[in-house]
């Protein structure tokens, strides 16, 4: 087993904080909800864009 396999998996925010030597940021429930809403809007936009591109290429 390698050392990499033994390390706990860190979230990207934890990795960035560790690289910068800073504590991981803590978010309020409202901030977390706003982030999740933003991510969902982005995913919806991406799906819509992909669908339009597929339709365009299928024609």
C-alpha cells in the first residue's frame, strides 16, 4: 500500500487551505445554500447548452 492510499481524502477547499497555510473557511447555512443554488443554475445552463449543441450537430 502506498503513502497516497493511506492519506485521508481532502475536499478541494481543504487542499487549497492547506497549500496556502490557512484554516479552511466555514460557511453559514445561507452561504452554503446560495452556493448550492449557484451550482444548480450552472449545471442547468450546462445541460441546456449541451442539448442545443447536440441538436445543432444532429441537423
